C-alpha cells in the first residue's frame, strides 16, 4: 500500500509540471497584459514607466525564459510577487485568504455529508414514499435555485427584515471593542447565511447520488441473502448495504477536495467574504500572472493529492480493490 | 477638502477618471433628497463612520496607485499643498499662501509651519522637493507624472518656502500641487531604489499629514483609520472610519438598509429612484445627487472613411434620443451632454445645446452623404456596401451595454445596422482600442480638475498608448487646445474653452451622450454634509454626529 502510494506520488510530479506548463501558456495567450490594465485609461502610464514595469515583471523576456524562471523559483517554493500596486508576495496573499475559504468549505462539506447520507438512504429504502417525493422536490428546487438569488433573499429576510443576522462580511466593523466571547458569537453569526447558501445546492446533488447508489445496492443478491439470514433491516442497510453504497460518494468527495481551497465566487461576492474566490477573480481581471499561477499550482497539487487519497480510501472501503492489487 | 483632482471614480472602477473640474458650481443640479433641519445640531467629536467600497484598496501610497478606493483612502491619510472647496476653488492646504507671477512662470509656496507627519516629524519644504523628485523619477510606477515634468526648476530657499519655475506657462501648474505629499524621512531609501511599492508605508504603515491616521488594513475585508487629533486644520469630528470592501452593489444596498454601512459613494439609479422612497429608509438615510465627473459617449474610429464624414456623425447624433436614453438607463438621473466640459463649471459654454433628436434630419444627412436604401431592405447603402458596423463596450457595465442596445435600435430606424460586442476590459484595451481595431465604442471619459483636454483631442496624441484613440485631427481644435493650456488665468482661458466647446459640438467627433449623476447615501445621523458640484466628501472633516445620535462610543 505504502509503495503504491509512493509510486503514485512520483508519477504526480511530471503531471504537475505539465499542468503548470499548460496553464502558463494559456494565461499568457489570453489577450490583455498586466501593464495595460495598471492604471486608469484616462491617465495611462508614460512609456518609460510602462517599460520599467515590464522589465521589473520580466515580461520583456521570451515566454520560454519567463516560464523557466518561474518554474525554477517555484522549485524553491518562491511564488513571486503580485503585480498589483501593493507588490506583496503571492504566498502571503494566498495565506491571508486561504483560512476563511477552507473553514467555510470544510464546514459546508461536513454538513452536506451529514445530511445527504441519511436523506439519500431514507429516500432509497422508502422509494416513492411521501418522504422520497418531498426530498425529490427539494432536490430539484435546490438544483434550480441560483446561489446569488437565494443569498439576496436570505439577506433581505434575516438581516434587513428580522435583523437576526448581519447581512455580509466576517466580523462586526467594531469587533475589536467587543468581548472575547461576543466576538466569537459575532463571527459565527456572520457565517450562518454563507454556509446555508453554499450547502443548499450541494446538499441536493449529494443526497441524490446517495439515493441512486443505495437503490442499486439494495437490489443486489447479497442484500437479499443478508435479509434471508434473518438480519434486522437496520443491520442489513446500515452495515451491509451502506458501506457499498458509500463508494461512489467517496469518489465524489475526493474529487471535491481541491474545491475546498477554490472558494465559491458567488457566495464570496454577495457576502463580501475576502476568500480565495475573490482573490482569483480579481487576479484574472488584472492579469496578475503570479497570483493566478500560484493559485493554479496549489489547486493542481491538491487535486493530485486528493486523487491519491481517494484511491487509498477506496482500498479501505472496498476490500476487492486491495485484493485485486495484491494479485497484480 | 480631500476630494482631489486625481480620482478614478467609476462604478466598474475602470472607466472614468474623476479629475474634478475647476470653476463655480452655480448651475449644476446638486441636491439632497431628504432635507432636514441640521442647523440646530451641535457638532461633537466621536462615532465611527462605516463606508462601503466596491473594490479593494490596492496600496497605501496613493501616488503609485490608480484605483478609486486607494485614492479615497489616500485623501484621508495624505494632503497636498493646495486643495479645492465646494465650489472647486483652489484654497490653501499644506501651503498657507502662494504667489504666481503674472506670466505664469514662477510659483512660490509659503508652507504652513508646525505641520507634523503622523509619526511626529515636521513637514518641510524638503518633503515637497522629495515628492516632486519621486514623481518625475522614471522608476516610480505612477500614472500622474506629466504635470510635474513641466517644472523647469524647483528649490527651497528655506524650510517653509518652495519656489517652482516653469519653462512655459502651464494652465495646470498650480492645480498639480494638489497632489499628495510624501514623507522624505521614511520613503527616500525606497524611492531611490525604485521600490516604493515594497516600502512598509505602502502596505502596513503609511505616514501622511492627513486628517486621519492609519490603524489597520485587512486586504479584501476592511481598512480602519482614526482621527488625527493634531491635524493642522483642526481635529476632525468623526473619530473613526472603517472602509469595508463589499463587491456587490446589491449587498451594499442591503447593508445600508440594515444599518451595517453608513456611507456609499453611489447607488444605482434604480435604487435611488424606486427602492429608497419609503419612510424607514428616509428616516435612517439621506440620499444626495450631484453631477459626476464623466460623460458617456458613442465614439467612432475616424480612420474609417464612413465616420470621417461629419454628416454621418451628425446623422447619428440626431438619430439618438438622449432624453429617452437617460430615462431608460439612468431613470432620468443624468443630463444631456452638449460637449466634453462638465456642466456648471467655468469652461462649460451654456449657449451650446445638445444635438436635438430629429430622425428625419438624420436620414436627410445620411442621404446627403450618399447613404441611401436602394434595394429597400431597410439598410442604407453606398457604392453597393450596406452600412453595417460594430459597437464595442466593456464587460461589467450594464449601463453601457444598455446604452449600446438603445442606440442600436435607434440607428436601425435610420437604416444603419449596428452589432454590439461586449468585451472584457483588459482585452478591449489591449486588443481593440490600443490596436485601433474598432469601428465604434460606447465608453466614458472622465474630466479633469482642469478643462485642458489636450490628451484626448489633440492630433499629436494618436500614438498607440495615447488617448486620442478615435484619431481626431482638427487644426482648429489643436490651436484652441494649445492656447487654452498656455495660460494660468481663468479669465483668459474661459473664452477659449467656450469656443472649443462650440467647435466640438458642431463637429461631433463623437456623439456626446450624457453626464450621469453620482448618487451617494449617508446615514442620517451624520450632519454637516453640503452637496456641491464638488460632491460631498470635500468637507469630510466637518461632518459630525451630534452627541445624542452617536452609535459607536469607540474612538
């Protein structure tokens, strides 16, 4: 198992390099350049200032040279400096945005799993029951509801009309004058709506997968034989069926791991949350290459790691995979 | 006031530079929608004002940034030698007085004594010289170098006197000293290496002479400033400013309603007219309106022979119903543009009328130019070529897209087929505007603290990185521009700009559409706001919240 993981890890390196290469080319092919966007159109940079900036950014070099420089710095974990006027290191910018995005997404994922699994199981075992029908409706509503619309409605109801929750942001603007526990409580209040909105759509999808997967499993012969053995329905479903039905869910969860750091652009935009999504969008509009590339590399690396985890987790959940590997 | 002439002031934060125009503000419509008796309230220190900003602050040394958020914050932290009052008149700031020689070549500033930087060091003429040298240094990444390049010699005979000589008379000479002064004792080593961006003063510890001191910056989230008790013009009343970054205008509006935000620079026209007219809103918020510093236009690539014909441009101008356009996209909150000078300022010529809506005349003009619909398919032709062209505009600005759509419909009525393409800003700039690969544009121009618009209209400004991208070449205009910029006396310059206004209106190098209104909202507990042509922020230090209405005890 360990050897297998190691081999996969080594194989991931050239893939990672390939990803950086492709994304580097694609980004530099996009029209517009960072220096053109710097400044406002009514007061453009003078020719000398523009040339100085281009030189400082290294954009005067041919693309292969730029790529080589960037990769060789990357190997030393130097992601470079942002092109925006604050000129801060990319890692610093990402580090400042990452915690909140991670926090939101991890909570979101936990909630989704915690609710989607029981909902899926219940609606599968009671197929076509009232519960199943209600959840089906809920799922389609969930799929069809645009995030931004739901978010605005929630703000209008809970923040403007009822005044229970703050409309946006992460902390009260006067948070530093509040007591320690009030600050914590205030922070939690700020998270309620963004998490609710982010969870709603995801929950719908995930519970549907769970239902589908469970429906397939309960029709299998071994479930029949478990029932025939006289096992209680709880044990049949909870022990025998559920574990098998979880397999596709594990795959989906594994694939959504890199999304954990991506951040939801819409939720961050509406709720004014300074997370990774906003950082990335702004960087793209400003053609802030170092920030875009830094972000991409981290996401790519995480995707590869997540795939690896998903494979390992498969082995844990599904004995057949472990056996099959030994034979090979 | 801190509403300096250098602000980038736009909704999408890309389009218009709001260099505030000079002159008197008598004519412009300036208003407060919810007048209340503020005269009896007693000014008091204290309270926090929470401001919403669409965009993130990009750096804390405003001289090297060019976004409106950074400039707004910069205006609280830094000051210049001079500033402008509500009527846009130049008044003393760091300089308590100045003399300008009659020939506009020699300018002497007498600096205010006892001004201290936020770190306690005295502000002296050395700092002025340092700021000047930094601005003209080619390694300084600033977009605002031009005005300083006109200086021939600058010297400080004593710590409180600065003498500036110009080689030629410069209209903007005095106004350019409105620019933010930088502390020499802290920034000199960084400026010398051309690394101003990396200075701690740009990221975490800015030191200025302004009414507010920097306290905290959480990029993307908020920036906090506190009142400078030692401010040389007197301690400001509002004790603390929190600038919150909220990218969505819809969210800002809801935050206003939920009292999570006290001030927003501008609401949408729809919010202003339809969504704020109920008692609860009026009770907790005041809304204001004043003319913005930019106009929206339909511009042509004048290298295209079709648009080089003045009759065609004039036909388009007659075909567009500006009133309807304004009602359609701005709920009526804009004024029809007759030219490129801001209404109500001294350069504006009130005798020039906007081109009236007259589709019949438009058709006639087109026919005179040879464009006639021979085959009856609804599109006019000339030499067998139907009149089709493409209008480009930038993504992220709903208003401009709708302007383009209305123009498209109106041009169809006179037999011209226009297509619309919306392009992301960076691409539009680099691939289309700079390369002159466009037929027509719907965009906006900002206007400066000075009516000199040489960079936009002069035939010498057609280079790839210059602003006369429409390729306008008119010797009469060139000459007027040159004369207008070579005097520093308003009385001499005004007739020149009035004539220029006439010429541009007759020639319609582009169709001047409208000047939008800025529509800010401020919490009603804040008193002392007097809207003028110069907006509302110019007297921010005089804003106050009466003791009994203060919400936050902090500060």
